[in-house]
């Protein structure tokens, strides 16, 4: 037990930098906590005493004293008393490491749906205990095993510490933890995971630069990433959108931290409205949300229809083909109807998720072809003729999209399969197209478009108001 140990952080358990002469406090580089040196010393002494007692519980003190000078005796001691304890620890640590790496390493303020991280302190303490066995190692084989077990625990400590810090928006500390984890994971032969950890470190460095209002540095870091694992790709895309938007804001003379703050708020509200995070949807939605805000700043264009209303609503301009039966010979071979429609991109905040079907079911006195013509004339034709690609007025209230193209397509198919038979429709195909914004009038509990042809009921008016930008 003669090995010298660094002071340890009383908060997270990580090693502390050497304090300067006369200093009373030292800051942990891995969690940002300011340790009173006296407290850190007390914690470290207590930890080392626990290490000593743990080692003596494996091998009595008198045996250690009598065998440490004899390599052969030490090797036998290691094989008989320590190896049976190390082997299950290696299995446990490796399994925990694989479970940790099975999910994305990227998070933004704890919002992206990763379950709570494990306490890094217990992993650091476990690693220190294992390091206390170093005096009993006699062969390279013994040393390799001990280093591997210790490596897994240290890797788990730094990875979990990084995730804890990311949830608190301490992105620079998260990056530093992942940088340490990368070096350790390389040494224990987990190169594939090491590459992922290195990417995570760089992504958190980029977020740290955003927090420091240095978006160009963030962009440079992300552009340097060679590849991103599929487990992390969605989240890295979200960070990339934040970085691009932040650079645009910086070039416009605006606060480059604002895009990060807005995206965090958007994700919070999205999760509240939808009941949770659907990770596959967020990259597309965040990108469209950024594009909408940048358009209102006069930098990029969106497609919209100018008109009367007090809010712009998001829709997908789409093409539909119906196969139907209408009597006579057509009942045998099936007729076909094609038309353009708009699919709400505001579900689940509004209802219904499909507007044309409701119109067709409620319209009186016409066959389906006639209803399609009426719907097209009253709404879609006006939408298509009025569409423009332009900047949005910064004072124009707009509801950002909450529904991806893929989800809008699913809603469309589900609705038509459930009720299309009432219109003698046997098959439906839809091609979900561009995101567009249409003027709407907010009424009591619903919004109205196309002179009342379309009505969307608002499920939660306060959420609706808070989501509008």
C-alpha cells in the first residue's frame, strides 16, 4: 500500500490536479466542483483506508508482508486469493460497459431520453480499490488482467461522469471526461467503442464552444468528425443544426447562444406535448424549427401562402391516389382518383391528423369525385396558386412543425384504412411533399383555414400559445 495517490474529488471521485502552494480550494477538471483541500484530503484518506481494509479482506496482512518479496509466492497468492475475485469483477464491469455503450453517448441538458446515468463516484472508488492490488502482481499476465478490470471501471467512471455533466450543461467537463475515457478504452482493446467515445468528446467540445459563444470553433470541430456511429447520429445532427444556426446568428450580429437556448426550449415543449421524446423525429423537426427562425431573420426562405389570419400553421403539401369502387363495371376493376392535399404537421397538438378524409365524410350530396373537386377548389387550388418561397415577417406568429413527414404519412394511411371503406376506397397511396405554412384564424378551441374548409381542434390552448414563435 505504499503507492502514492492523488487527491480525489469529494463530489465525483475523479483525481484532482495538484493544488498550488497556499491554495485552500482546488477545482475538479472533470465535474467543475470546487473542493476545499481539507475536505478532499479527508475524503482521500478515508478512501485509501477503505482500500486497505478491502485488500486485507482478500489477503491477510501477515501473508502480504511475508510474500511480497518473493515473485513466485506472490504469483501463487494472486492466483489463489485474488484471481477468483477479479474474474467476476471483470465480467460485471465489461457487461456494464457494454450496456452503457449500447445507447447514445450524446445528450443535451438531459433531454434526449437517456435513462439516468450511474453514479461515477462508485466506479472511481472501485478502480482505486483495484489499483491497491498492484503490489501483489507478480507476472505480466496478472498485471494485464488487473489493468483490464481497472480500465473498465475507470472507463465507466469517466463515461458516467461525462453524462452527468452533460445533463447539467457542463459540456466542457463532459468532453474532458470522454477524452480520458477514450485513452483508457483504447488500452483495454475496445477500439470500436473508443472511436465512438472520441466522437462524443468532440461533440461536447463543440457544445462547450457554443456555451462560450464561439460558434465558428464549434463548426470547425464538427467538420473534423470522420464518422458518426448510428447510435449517435440523430443526436449529432441536432447538435450540428444548433451549430449552424448559431453561426448564422453570429454573422447577423445576434447572440450565438440564443439558438441553443431556443432548441432546448423547443425540445422541452415537444416532449411535453407528445408525451416523450421520439429520437428519430427530432433531427428533422429541429432542423425545420431552425429554418423557420432563420427565415424570420431574413436569411433563408420557407414556402408559405400569404393571407388573412393570426397564425401560420405547418402542413405538408402532398399527392394522393385512391383506388375505389363506384358501381357497375368499376365495382369489378376499381376506379382511381388522384388529388393534392395538405396534411397537418401540428399533430398531436391539433386534431384531426388528416383533414381531407373528414371533409369527404362530412360533405353532403356529392359522390367522392365531386367531393374531391369541391375540396380542391375550396382549398388546395388556392394554396397551390398562392404558394411563394420567401422570408417570413419577423412579427408573424408561426406554429413550428411537430410532425415529421414519415409520421404524417403514417397518420394518413391509418386514417384512410380505418374509414376509407365508408367512401368505397379500397386502397390509398400518398406522397408526402414539402413543408408549407398556411394562414389560419384562431377561434375558440380551434383554428380555421381555407375559409372554414379545414378546422383543426387545439388539444391544449396554453401549449399552442407557448409553442408559437
